[in-house]
C-alpha cells in the first residue's frame, strides 16, 4: 500500500507495545516510520527526553535503520492545542538533519559488549544529541 499507516502508543506502557511491534514490522519491510520520539504532544518549546523505543527499533530491526532527524517550530501557531481549525499565514520553520546510520552505533555496542539496555540507551542518547543540535538551529531560523 502507498498510504501512510498510523499507530499510537500509550506513554508509560514501555517499549514493548503493539505500536512499536507494528513499527518494527514496517522497518523490516523497508517502509518508512515516523516516530514522535518525545512520546507525547510537547506543549513547551523545550526538547523533552526522548523515549527508548527508538533504540529498541534500531536494535531489533532486521537491517539497521537510517534515522532522519528533523525539528520544527511554529506549528503551535498553525494549530494550537484544543483547536480544530488551522490558522493561515503563520510562520513555520523546519530543520532536517543529516541521516544517522545506526549500523556503526550498533557495531560499537557489540564491540564493547553493551547489554540490551545499554544499547537502547546509547542509540537513544545519540538521537537525542542530534535532535538537540537541530532544535538549536531551528530556533535560530525561526526567531530571525
């Protein structure tokens, strides 16, 4: 199918829930998966600690995925929380980062005999770091 499938997870239910299993199947079939890695709608402009599910997907995927990090600012002006009609003529800024190949990260984890828990954290921390850099860039662009 050429459509986009959407699955939602329940914040706090952990990394082993149906939406993550679905995402893993999609990745194994070489289909793109879009994750909201903060695990919730973020009402602040501060990047929250991202959830470890991204690390689980990288670890368990049949072929290490490539992650395309991106960040945006201004969507809260286009469609504020609890509103159903988007506003027009609002400024939105998007910053797309460099692809992050998880294969070398997973190889590092194997080389140093990381536990599954440590591997998930290592992958997640790297994605967090990339997102922090992007958020700083998109903040600069958006406030110019």
